[in-house]
């Protein structure tokens, strides 16, 4: 019985069409890599894309629970297909935008290897990485960030934040952004100290280790209007 259920699930998630180049009826093309023959389809409802289908070189995979904003082309889904784990094989990376606004950007990422079909590879949550590896302090004059043995001190007085608007400590995650750069997977997490004030951002570079993508390095970058102090 268990094997029968597994077979049904596999059938539902993978559909091989007779004509892999044909568009899928009722779906919009939301992202495409012509060079690699990879196309992402979704249904649209108001300002939201949902019920995705991924055509990977003629194999169509259903992803019914994915969502992406649909009211701004700048925040369309992104497709990368390149080697990010140094195994000389390309990985498929899909980045979805689930919300944006002033001081807000929320992205999700999905990484796949390929062995007789796409295989999901876990990416460690960047917020969990920050909470496990970063210690912070905040006062009306400065912010202190400690990552391992390195301590960053930032003068926040140029932001002119009223004490009543200052957070108790640095908040993370108003911006969660992913990118692939120089064959590396990178996440950027904002550090916020008031409703409209940001002290900087944390840049996480991932590496493939123990069958998942984990933090290789974490760097803090101050906001342009601020400076480090001793």
C-alpha cells in the first residue's frame, strides 16, 4: 500500500507532456530560460501568481503551493541554472518574491539537483543562521554586532531616531533576499533598529556541506549613511 501511494504522489508531481514546448493551457509564463529550456508557469489571481508548474527540459513538475507577487515585473520569479556546489554539474535555483514594499522584501528559494528527475536540496534558513551566529546590542547612540570573534560597532546618531521609536534590539528579516553570484548562493538579511531605520545588512555566503547548503561565511555591511566606530 505504501509503495502504491508513493507511486501516485510521483505521478502527480511529474508530468511528461507529448510536446514539451507547448504552453500549458490556463497558465501564464512567468519566467523562462530559453538557453536551458526551462520555463516556469503559474495561474494568476488578482496580484498573485499561484499553482506553479515547472517545465524542466520537457519534464513538467507541479508546485501547487508556490506563490509570487504578480503586480510588478521587477519582482517576477528568477531562474538560475549553474554549478553552485563545485560538483561540475548544474543546479536549478528558483527564487520567488512573496512580498515587497518600503524597507520590505520577502523571497523564498528552492534548489534542485538532477538525478533521473529533479531532487530538492535543503537550504539552511538564513534567519536561523543569523540567530545562531550573531549577537547584538543596541543603545540610543550605537549598535554592536558580534559575529564569531569579530565585533562591529556602528554610530547610529546620523539616523536621528527618537528614543520612543528605537527598537529594544536589532530586528532581522524585513528584507530577505537571495542571489547567485560567481557560482555562489548568497542571502542578504536586513538589520532594522526602528520602523524606518536600518543599521545595515548581513550577507551569508552558502556552501554545500553534509548534503545541504549551509553558511560558509557571514559578513555585516553597514548602511551607506552610517559608519563604523572603535
